[in-house]
C-alpha cells in the first residue's frame, strides 16, 4: 500500500503489486516521505563537439613522449592510426583541451570538404571517421587544428549541455535512497528505485540497463 499527499494537501492510499520510483534523488535528509527526502540533481556543464576528420598521430605521440609535436604524420600513418583508434579518456590534470574522444561512426560527410589537400582526397575515396569530444569549455577551431591532420570546421557541430543538463555531478549515495530495492514485503511486493544508480554514475545506457533490471525483477 502506497500512501501519498497530493499537491493540494489531500491524502490518499492505493495498493499495487509493485512500485517503481524512477525519479533521480540527489539528497535524502532524515524524516518526511519518500518524495520529501529527494532534491533535484546537480548537473555538469559539458560541451560536446562532433568532428568529421582524421586525428593527427603526431599530436598523440607528442603527449606520450612529453615533447613538442613535429607535425610529420603522413596520410598513410593517419589512416592506420584512425582505423585503430577507438576511445580516449583523459586524467583530471591532463594538459589537453578535451575530457574524452570517442568514435561516433564513420561515413561520407554531407557535402564536399572546404579544406584543402588531404581532406579533399580522403573524403572522396574512403569513409571518414566522425569523433565525439567532451570538454569543460567550448572547443574552437584553434583547439581542434592540432588534433586533426585534416577536418572541415564547416561540418563541425557543437552543443553545450547546460540547462537542462544531461550528466549529473557524481555524489555519495544518499543514505536510505541509494539502494535499488527500497523495500520488500513478506508477500514479495517490491518498492524499487532504478535511478539509485545515478548517485554513482549516469548515462542513458546506464539508466536503460537499470530500468531493464527493474522490469525483470517484477516480471
């Protein structure tokens, strides 16, 4: 039986086989009902940049060796490097303008490149990787130029997750609400909180798995 108080102060109760509380809950002060013990999540401000182009191996060799890049990557080196490269997460104190780089698929860019040289030839002859970069600040063309052997800024897409956000700030799990199963009756009825996982990590994929697990428990 779930007891509740409505927006106008009216009280009520209803009986269900199972109850899923799916809203994320950031804090849990003592006392009060379930909803009264929850507050809105704090979200990170993140910039997303989508870039069609070839990453420059010289940039990553320079960071690995701790030396200045020589800018001497050939097209063949770049093609092999980009074929093998998948995802990169950076340390908090890394001296780079991005937090992560991930492969976002590959396809022919929508329209001819406006960049001279390698991009014109490569766009015409082979699928070109598309990269997704996360960063704390907006990535300008000056930030992207050292990263890519060739890319077309006209095709670059930028978005900032700000209001509303998409990625919550990780916090310690709230006492009493940081568990997936909040309550189980003697008859086996469950009060589930699938969004408890968001106190530790959050992404659409993570929440989808959490929701699927809740469905399996009550099926």
